[in-house]
């Protein structure tokens, strides 16, 4: 309680204006009984953090409306990894989740783990994405099977699989664009 009263007094002396408080010096704050250099620095640091937070732009979540959006989002991030992009009601990214690490020929994916992540993050839709380091855009039999099983399982949970995108260097294959989802 004593600290709260002290801060109210200090703020009052600076016209309840955090910008004015942030401009004062450590010595100015040390004139208050109970404020030493360490507390003064903490107060000014907190004031500076508040100012910087206010000045920062709110980072807008990326909206995913097409296979090209999925490709552009994931391409810089991919390296023999399967990931799922979880989206909210407005098709904006909630999170991206690594669902497997690649081997030389294939990767194992547990559909239950994908759905668990989607449910935990309250996603209403998702896009699966992985790369083919070989450069081949042709989906494998395993890719087709995973897409089919994930689509069916997600529908049961009222989550929509909007796409499965396979990336290569500079190109991509989209199950949605090909009418396969």
C-alpha cells in the first residue's frame, strides 16, 4: 500500500502524465523518501517500456485466403518439415505448428497431434504445408493419404482443412487449387 501511495504522489507531482514522469532524471526521483537509484531506474525503465509499447504498431495477423498466401507465408521457413497453419474465423493466422521433422524419404505425421493443436488454439480452419527437397511437385501416395485422412478427421471436429501445399524452390502444388480438397 505504501508503494502505491508513493507512486500516486510522484505521478501527481508530474500532473498524472507518464510522458512527463519519463522525462525526469534519476536524481529527481531520488528526492522522494524511499526512492533510491535502483527504484528510480526501475520507474524510468517502466515508463520507457510503456512509451515504446504505445508507439509500436499493432502487428496485424496475416490473412490466408489462397494457396499463394500459404506458399508465401511458409516458403522462407521450410526445410524438411511438415507444418500446419492454424487460422481463426477471419482466416487470420493464430499460429504455425511443426508437426514432423523430415527424414530422407518420408516423415511421419500423427493426425491426432494436428487436431489437438487446432483444438487447443481454437482454430476453425487450417492449412497443411511441407516441402519436397527433391524439387518434385507431384504429391506422393503418403501425401494423398495424409490429406484425405486429415480432411475427414478435421470435418468431424468442425475444423476445415483449406489446403495442403507442397513447396519446392520457387513453385508449389496446392490440393485446393487442383480441386482435391
